[in-house]
C-alpha cells in the first residue's frame, strides 16, 4: 500500500505534514511547528503519532515538539546531528532519538528516507527523500518557486544544496515548510518575464489561493522549469539581472538578495 500524505496549515503560513504507512500504521509528522493543528489532524485521520522527522532547529519547526512528546510519550524524534543541541533547546525536549547526517537512513514503518544535508538556511539543515514513494520533504531549503533565506551560510552553500535537490528525479513530489508560493511567483515573473510556463503557473497559483487551495506539493521537474533559483544559467534571467557573463553562484546571490529586498 502506498504512503499517505496529509497536509494542513499551522501558525500563520507553516505547513503541517503527516506521513502515514498504512501497512504498519506508523505516522510521522514532518517538523512540529504547532502542536494543536497536528493533534487535530491526527484525530481527524484516526492516526497515532509514532515519529517526528525534524529538518532544522528554527522555532517555527520545533516549538510543538514538547507538547507532542507529552501526548505521545513513545514518539521517536529524529533530526540533523549538526543541530541536535539547538533542536533540543528550541523544542524543549531532552534528546533526539537519532541524530542524522548525509546518507543516513530514516525508517518509518516500511517507508525509508535517505537523509540529504542541505545547509544554507541553517548550517545543519537536512531534507528527507523517500525514493520509493517519490517524496521529498525539503523544510525551508527549497520552496515552490523559491528557496529559503541564507540565515546561517553564504549563498554559495545554499546554491549547492539546491543543486543536490534539483538532481532528484523529476517526478519527485516536493513538500516544504511554508505557503510562500504566491509571493515567490510574483518575484519569479519579474526576473523571468519571458517564461510562458511560469506565467501560466503564476496565474494558476493566484486562482488556487483565491480558492483557499494549498499550492503544494510541487515537483522537481516543475521547479526546474519555473523556479528562478534553480535556473541561474538561463540567458533570459541573466539578461534581466544584467549578469549575462557572471558566475552561477553570483547570479544566485543576486537573485536571493533581490528577493530579500522584496
């Protein structure tokens, strides 16, 4: 039986995500932005939380850990080894049950993810790739039509992390941490105005948001075709930026800086 993914909103614009293995009945939360909506989603689906897969230490991804641990004392919490201490502090928990690094496996029932280290947004950020399910949980590294801010690393580090994710199979479904897609689309169209697929996608995103429909998941293939942060070698984007002959990392850095400025 195929894995089930249930997505819902937490806080103001965070996505909560549950991953369920129907065969073993194990259920994982991807991050823990807010306990109450996660508990409500579990109750609605009739699932019991057995695992939490943490992508990075920021409070809007960890502040629900303590309440979830109190409700489900046997829940298994795993996360990036390089941020274990920060996650424990932010989530107010005693320990991670497993500290994960590049290439490690994160098993949840019959489902298994490969851990991909994707520093940039934070220094120890990881993503979870369930290859057999064509699923990627990217946290705040790769967004639909965007990427995370480079809070703890230089743009070059974030760019190379994005290249790792962009190399995954095109059919991979991507879930990320926030509903930023509409604002990302507006920026993308400004820097890539001749991209017909992008303009069509931006219009569809506006219709989805007007109807209260979530814009995720996306796919790696769709991001490769429309996300400017994955397309820094595109001549049209480079022309718009006035950087036709610039290094890829410099183009990425300029894109990120312009997005930072709004």
